C-alpha cells in the first residue's frame, strides 16, 4: 500500500520548518505502511563540497574512527557528522567519487544512502514517528523534501528495502505501486553499468531514470519514457537538487493528491497528509492526471 509525501517550499521563511512540516505529513500516513520509513531532505549546498549520507549495516558505528581513517587515506580533511545509524560525510567535490570507492573497498559495512550537494537521506525499519525522531528530522531545515512509509510487498523488511532510493547525484525516488518488469529491467541496467544494490523494484525505477538522464534526457523526458518502458502500476515522486516531480501511470489506480499555494506545493497519498499545512484551506487542490508529468523547481 505505502504512503508518500512531498513538500516544495516557495516561501524561504518556511525553510527552517521543513523537517517539522514534512514529518507531520509522513506520520499521518503511518497506517499505509508501518514496517519502515525514510525521508530525503534537500538543505543548503556548499560550493566546492559534496556530502555522502551513509548508514552502518551493523547498527551504531564508530564514526569518529571512520573520519580519522578516511582522512588518512584521502590525505585531506573531511568531516563526518554522526546521526544515529547514519552519518553525513562532507568532502571536497573532486574527492567524492574516490571516497565512495574507498568505502566500498575498505568499509563494506558502511552503505551509501545518497550523494550530492544538498541531499541527505535517512531511513530505517520502524514506524515513521520513531524513525523521524531517531534522526531528529523535525528540527531539520531545507527547501524541499520527500518521504515514504512502507508496507513491504516485494522484498524483506530491512533498511535496504526502505525508500527513498538514490541512484544519481542529488536524485531520489519514492514509489507507491508495483513494477512487473523490474527483473528484466534490472538485468538491462546492470549490463549498461548501472549499479543496483537492493532487491526492491523502486530502486530499479530510480536507476532507470538515472540511466536515461546519463544518456542526455531531462528528468521530464526520463519520466515520460518510463510510461512506455515500465510495466505495472505506480505513483512516483522524484527529488532533485532543484525541486521534485510527480508521475502516475496511465491507469493511476494508486491514490494521490497535490496542493499548491503561494508558499508551497505539497503531495500526499491522501489529502489528510496535507490538512495541517499553513493556509491549506486556501490551496488549489487536485488529483494529478494519469500519465502526466508535474514538476516544480527553484
């Protein structure tokens, strides 16, 4: 079943409250998916720097030792900020790929959740309220974000199975539905050099969009291509550095609602996820059309 929320802030005065607002929306969707939850926050980017959000597969990690070890190998100063089982690693832009390779070779218990200039992803097994409090998400600031609460249908209840999935810089995807051709597509993408780490069909969908954009497509073009290349039923919410997009399959059997005011654009699997947003009574509220790409950007 699953529940999806998304919030794009037009009013900069609301940015300190992004985490609080998005958390309230996601908690409202708890009964649509009680086994795991995750959230992507797009915060302030630093010029010339990249950040990797990582997660310790063994639980709480000694991130202080990790910082010292990585700095030694890279020969430069990095910053590792722990947040429960996750941490954000701040590194020079030209060393981000080297850092990722170093993690995969020497720290196999550390998994990369996201990489980019502004994105941070936090996800774990548990109810949305519990997961969000663990990572102090309600106190986070940012310009936009998306979240997901999961009812597992196609893979195990694990952190690997939780959304969002990030397969490209500052890009992530959450999904409500089921893709029926994801195994064949997984094999095709793997042959084309796209790395897919989980069994979840949503990560295949994210990887597909990354692959299309690596070939030169815009996000809109990649989403439009997915309508003919992806079989099954789905509602996608895609995050990028500049904003987020929404797409429903041509049948559009999964529920979805959008609301827009002068201050924000909000998405929810159900309208009740939006009712506590400021001045929601003045919003233009509608159900997104099937097979139609919607996108907002700064």
